[in-house]
């Protein structure tokens, strides 16, 4: 799996992680993959919900040792 874009949203609070993820995905082709890093605890709920609503595929989601969240999303 090749990641086309890395999006570091460290320090941004809701709703900015979802809004910036949406903007990034809108600029990519269907099937492209992005990696998103967020420190906002709400992102663990908001980003999976966003992916489901917009027909994107959440390939991976994990909480890292530094308490940030990592999402790997394939544009649907």
C-alpha cells in the first residue's frame, strides 16, 4: 500500500481534523491513500464517521504511544 499524502493535524481541535481531511481527500483521485495524524481525542470518533458517511475506506486506525491517533484512509 502506497500512501500518496501525509497529513499532520497535530494540535488542531474539532472540527478542523475532519475538515482538513475532507479537503485533502477532495484533491486526490479515487483509490489514493492518505495517512492522517491527529491529537484531538474526538478524531477517533469523527474521522471514522466521516469516512463511513462519505464512502471512504478506513484501512487503519490506531492510538500511538504519544497519545496521538493515526488513520490510513483510502479515497472511495
